[in-house]
C-alpha cells in the first residue's frame, strides 16, 4: 500500500495520505475542522449494535467536512452506514456502494443503494481505480 495505514488512536491528527481504521469495540468520530481535525475514540454505547458503527463515524464526518467527503460503503451485514451516508449526502458529499456481485455480504451497500443515497455502485476490484479518477490522478 502506498499510503500509511494504522489503527486509529484517540487524538490522532488526520493527515493526507493516511488511512485510519476504527478499533474494534469502540466508536470513531472526527472533531475539528480542516487541517486541525482529530480522531476521537470513545467507548461504545450499549444502545448501538455495531462497535465500531460507521453511521456514527459518517455523521461526525458530515459535521467536520460537510461536502468534502467521499464515503464508500463496502460489504457488511445490516444497514449500518445508511443513516450516516444520508447525512453526508445532505451536506453534498459523494457516496459510493460496493456492488452485489463482489460483496461477501450485501447488507450495508444494499441499504445505501436501495435508499437512493449512492451515486455509484462499483465492484470491489474497481474501487481503487475509481478513487484515483475522482482525485484526478
């Protein structure tokens, strides 16, 4: 991988060219604006089924970055991601979903696609190439 990838820690400053993975059993949120944005890792709430819950992360991204987010919902169970993706789309961000044929479990991408939130449905093997096109590379 040509970018830095790490499990997110509370207080990490978001840096270009880095990917941050939400730690299991916790929630990952974004706080701040622009270059000063940081990651917050908090304990999960018993009322939320998923830990991490992408709806929570997406909702915080909608507040932090508004229309500057490209959210991609990949294979997974349930509808986690649909509500957060809706908040991002309302702010003007771009939402993609993995297509059914390339998913192990089509639950999460299907929920986003059926809600009419995703602007594109992509096979997994085309996601990286499509991101590069989106970035103009």
